């Protein structure tokens, strides 16, 4: 049901799974894992539901299977970039206002690009996550009628013109548009 869909717990890690940073770093370097985490956080924060953090993930705690995924909370040695990214992303999410009236609409799922939007008629939130190689372009307002109000990027994202975004390898962008009057 729709009420359940919008009230789901969005989680990237739990006490029953390896830590998300460990999983995302598995087939690459720590830096690649961190970039994958930053892109995944766009899905976690903006898909319908309630973003929930498993303790320590916001600091970059690592750990594989049992019992290493349940180690005690350790503030040091925290990764300051991961902590900063969580804070900035959640600040951006709060600045949008209440998310509940924003209806979910999948837009595109091709290759390594996933795009979805959420809208209430006056606001439109568009999230694009590019999980692969190469470059993808997002134009969040192809028909016009919306004004760019704010955006949050992760990874290598540049603006093309006034409203298009160029997403390079493992990157994401969330764009807030408001209805032009």
C-alpha cells in the first residue's frame, strides 16, 4: 500500500550485514568504495521512506561478516569526509521541507543510470545516480516550466548550460526545481 511505501525504513547497513563501506569497497579501493557510498546516499536520502543510519556508518566504520559488522562504536578513526558528506546531504534534505507530499515517479533505468523524481505540483526533486564508467547527462526539466532552486552533487558532476548536469564515473546529483510563475 502507498502508506507503507512512503513509510519504509531506508537502510544501507544493519547489524545483520557487513558494513556498507566494506561492501562498496570490496572490488576496488577504499576511495572507490567511498565514492560509491556517496552516490548510494542519494538513493537512501531521497527515495520514499525514512533514511535510517546504522551506527558508525556515518563515520566510515568498516567490518565484514559476523562479528566484525557489530564492533563497538568508535568515533576515532572516523573519516571526516564521510561525516561531512552525511551532514551536508541531510542539511540539503531538510532544506527541501517535508518530503511526504512528494509523489515518487521512476524516470529512467538504463545501463548504469537510474533517475527518479518526486513532485507535489509546486516542487520537483530529481535524483540521478550514475554507477558506471563514462558520462551521462541529466536534463531535469526537458519540457520547461521549472526553475532550478538548488542541487546537491556527489562525485564528478558539472553543469552544462543552465539546467543540465554531466555525471562522470560513479556520481550522483539531486536537483530541486520549483514551478515557474
